[in-house]
């Protein structure tokens, strides 16, 4: 027996009807009565508690549900839906093990301790079984997503492969939701740890290119950068864009998406991107994800072409890992920034992935406020990092 | 000692040379580093230019994308609105999806209800029922300002507030939005109003292009309302017309039925009166004949003269009574047409012979232009002969001496047409319509001289129509007349 998946998609604007349609379709498409896991991704307008209740009521009581609400969702039909939902049902062979876990009220803890708590819960069922990889769905507005990831790694091992993404809203950064069982909480995270007889491959790329001089972070703390080259951090943006602080703040969303900073990584093909979230009064820059002191950075620039090229490279990475073996399911964590940049061409990414990994390979995904995936270079020993602007592709096979 | 000194000196010279060489190398490297640094700085400056240009390009691209999306949405909306012919349906076409494409999340459309003197909400997206109530109350309090805005046919927005009304500042607070556009919706007929669109998206400020788009949308909304109202009006008018036609048809049917009853009664009356008249007339004629035959003794010439008149007038009266009875019979359908194959040439010749004496008296030339067997129909011989007698008789009566009377016949697909023309006095135009009516007599000197019942042509018309044919006349005063009649071939 191999991994079976059943996918249901609905474009219905009524949340209740959409949930009914999607779960019905997914059950029809699953070639098994045994339902082990359900993944649910919805657009934000369908983020409603009735959606989860409808899905919950249509599934066996013991079937865990994980997922997230997002700016838009990626479907198996090579579509990107701004209004819609996708439900993926899994039926695993007995030789595959997994354990779901959930934590809430992250803001009441430190991001690191919240990560540790989730790590503890995830590893709980895996005492005597080899853990292969983990999948994380977390709130998109966690203060320091890198510290959260470090907390997870503290419990799961620093080189433990993790692929994941943070839920997103319509770029307002107001509130994001994850799905777990029959609840739809904010300020929470859930995850799954897999082990047993299965294969996996993770590909991650962004496509942004460095521009201008290399600069040095001379003063920073977590995700706040105070000084670059011993100058107030904001000066780098002021100089590049010839804008003062107020003008920069007005253009923040555009700058954040199009011109992030890239942290130089020894031996890696690409820089590690960081989105600019805010500029404080003193000129300190607040990024989505930590920027270590003494790291070398450059301003980055991206285009639709480089973005789509990166998608192909990420898919090729997954394909290379599988060495021709069957891929049963592909999960995509795609940055909301990429959606904003690509706009009408967003569906091209799904098309490229299907082209590389097989037209019949089941695919699902959502748009994120940050992605988690391991770096490839030997220097980093497979350690997972928090990324921005990237597309993370996780392939699962048996 | 000297050797040592020389050695030391040589060493010093070598060190000095090496030092100079090293210093030169350092200087060269420094120069190279400086060049590199300069190149880097220059490259950084170029990077700045690239970034700034790239951002401008991206902005332009975004603006263009937004415009294209908006235009698509506007086109879709316009098409949908223009195909709707019901007012509320037109407003329902404004969906959240279209609005989102136009860059707005909130929309409200109000029309001024001139009867109840208040603003009616026709659509609201992005507001709950509870949220729309305070907006309505606000409009009620400020109705004059909004009515002036509608009257002026203007568009106001958060970027182009005129300040004239002094109420625009409150709009974002009342409608709970950051940016807004309000454009008047003024159809040519009926109640006018305004369209409000708003957004809370602080990142995408509205611009003049958005104002233009919403003004176009409001104008198209007005146009669609105008069309719907016009359609409604036309529809109602048509309905009313149809009702009137039905009513009038009903009235006419009733009137026709009454008329038929009256006509039948008239016929019955004429029949019975004619029958009653015929008996005494026969007696009068009989007695007059006995007296004139001298069976009761010779009569003085004065009495004979009077009896001749009685006899002559009795004949006319019998003739009139017979005509009346025939008309009544044909009208009521009691007179059955005994159809047989008739050769119209032969009939024309027979009638020509019959009336030959009268024509000869007036030297009238009578010609028949019918060739051989050409014109034959199935009809009642006796009745058709009466038709010819009446028409040719009339022609003789109204044609002066040395005139001409001609009979011709032509065939057409389903029957034949007979034309009887004369060179008589003709019929005045105003009399053409009436000559086939009973007792109608044309007002002319001939009629004053020549006696007639006014029933001949009425009888002719009834006979022709009883055969399924038609009769009409063409005439010009002083140039003669042509009576034409058709008879279907099958009868």
C-alpha cells in the first residue's frame, strides 16, 4: 500500500458551502476509507469557524486536521485562488508514522520558548522511532520567527529538516489564522513530524539578486538592525532610494517586497532574504526574521523572470533528491511577496512545478509570511532557516 | 673588521633596497585597492540608479496593472448593467468582486425618493444593516447638501474635496473609510442619487484615474436606470394599449352582434312588409288591368290616363319590393346561389340584346371584348344576369346620346375580373363610397329626371359578395365610369 491522497477544491464564496463541497470532493477522490490526516488551506475570506466544523464533522473523530488561512491558495488544478479552499486527505501505509501537535498564545511566551514547546509536543510520540522531517504551520505575525525556529530546533535537533510557512493575511499584517482540529486560532502554531518508510525532498529558492556593495551589520539584536557599517541602519535605504525616513515609510510595502536585504551565506547559491517590516524613529530597521550581528548583507533586487526561474530551480532540487522515485504529494509554501510581485502570472509557478515534478503529482499549498526550510551547503549541516520571499517545495513519497 | 663593516653595509643597502621595493609594492597595492574601492563605490552608485529606476518602473507597472484590472471590471459591469431592465437588478450587478477589481471594498448607492422625500439605499457592500443605519440618518440630516451635489452632477473624493459643501471632511468618519469617491447618478427621468465607493487600504491611495473610472461607472449606472425606466414605461404603455384593444374589441364584438341582430330584424321586417305589400299591390295592379282592358266598360281618357299611371307606379313598386326581398334574402343567407358553369361572353351578349332597344334609342355603341370561352365561372345564372342588367342599365341611363358602353373580362390566378365601362356623366368623387348602399342616390340632374329605387347597385353588391367576389367603381366626373367586379373561378 502506498500513500493515497484525495483532493477537494471549492471556489464557492459561501464558507459553509465551500467546506461542504471541498470535503465531499476530497473524500470522493481518496481511494481509501482510512483517513489518517487532513490538510486544509483557505483564502482569508473563507477563514470561518464553520468551515472547520463542517470538515471535522465529515471526518473520523481521530483524524487530525492541520492547515492555514492565506492571502490565496495554490490548487492541484494549477490555479491560484484568491477566494477558495483546498482540502487534502491522506491515507498512509502502516509503515509511515506521524505526530501532530499544537501550541497557542505564542505572544504570551518568548518566541524561543514557544518553539521549544511545540518541539516537545511534536517529538512526544516519536521516542523510539526515527524522525525524518517536520512540517510547520505558524502564525504569520510572530515577533521573531527565527527565534521560534531556534526553539523548535533546540528540541528536535539543529539539523532536523523542517519545512513550513507562516499564515498570511491580505498584506495588512493585522491577523492570521492557522487550522488545527476544529479550531481556527491566531497567535498559534501547529506541526507534524513524520517518520518511517517514506521519502522526502525539500527545495527552496527565491531568485532575488544582490545589488551594490557588501555591507556589514555592526549592531543588531534578533530582527532589529540598529547599525550598518557603523551608520544608522535606515541610511542604506535612504541612500539607495534617495528618500527620507517619512517617504521610506510610505513606500515600505513596495520596498519590503521588491528590495529586501540579503544575508550572505558562505557556500550557498543564494542570499538569505529578510523583508523590511518597519523603520523606527531612530532609524533602526525591523525585519521579518533575525539578522545576526557581523553578518554581511546586500540590497537585493528581484524580477518576475528571476522569481519564476527560482521556482523551477526549487522544483528541480526536489526532483534531484527523489532520483526518479515516485512523489506522492507536493506541499508548497510560497511567499505572499511573490504573489504580489507576480500577480496575474502567479499561476505560472504552479505550472512550472507540475512541469518539473509531473503533471499528475498532487499539489497543494498556500501563501506565507515567511518560510522555513534547510540550507543546502555543507557549512550549515542541513540546518533549517527562516526565509523570506522564497518558495519552499516539499515532496513526499513512499 | 673591514669585511664585517662591508658586510653590514651591504646588508643595510640590501635591506634598504628591499624596503624601497616593499614600499613600492605596498604603494602599488594601495593604489590597486583604492581603484577597487573606487570601482565598488561607482558600482554602488550605479546600483542606486538601478534601484531607483526599477522602483519607478514597478510603480508604473502596478499603476498599469491596476488600470487594466479596473477597466476590465468596468467593462464587465457596464455590460451586465446594460442588459438589465429592472432597477434593483442593475444595482445587484455591483458585486464585491467587481469592486475589489476597481480597488474598493465598500460601496453604497442611494436614490432620492421624491415622493417620501428621503434617500433610499439600493445597495450596500461592506456594511452590515446596523452600520448602514447611521449613514442613512446622516444623509437625512444633510439631505440638502447631498441633493445639491446630485444636482450639480459632480464627483467628489478624498483627494479632490471642493470644500464648497463643507461636509466632505465628515464622509470618511461616517462611511468608515480612509479614501472615498462619491459621484452623482442622474438619469434623465425619475429619481436621481449618488454612488459611494470607499476603501480602508492606506497603501493604495486613490488618484484622478480612479475618480474618472467611478464617474464613468456612475454615468453608466444612470444610463442603465434610464433604460430600465424607459422600458418600464414602454412596457406599461403597451400593457395599457393591449388592455384597451381587448376592451375595444370586446365592445366592437358586442356592437357587431347587436348590429347583426338589428340587421336581421331589419331584413325580417323588410321581408314581412314586402310580402304584405305585394298582396295589395297585386290586387291594385289586377284591378287596374281589368279597368284598362275595358272589361267594365269604356273609360274616359282622363281616367285611362290616371289608370296607366297607377299601373306604371305599381310596376315600379313591385320591382322595388322584389329587389328589397332579394337583398334581405341574400343578406340573411336564405337565398342560395344555384351555381352552374357560365360563359360570361354569352351573358353579356344576352343582356346587350335585352337592352338593345334602349341603347339604340340613344345611339349608344355596345361592345363586348371577351374572346371565345376565355371567361367562364361557376355562378348563379339568374343573379349574374341581374348584375349585368343593373350595371349596363345604369350605364345606359347615365350615358348621353352617341356614347359607348364596353364589357371586357380578364382572368387572374383565382378568378376573373369583369369591367363594364361607359362614357357617361361619371360619378362625383364624394359619392363613390355611397353608391353601393341601399337607397343611395347620387345627387345629379339625371337622377332628378330618371326614376330609380336606389336599390339596384346594393343588390348587385350583395350578389357579387354572395359569390365570394368584390365590386368597386372608378369614375371621373364628365369622363364616364368603370364598374369592376371579380368572381372566383370556383365560386
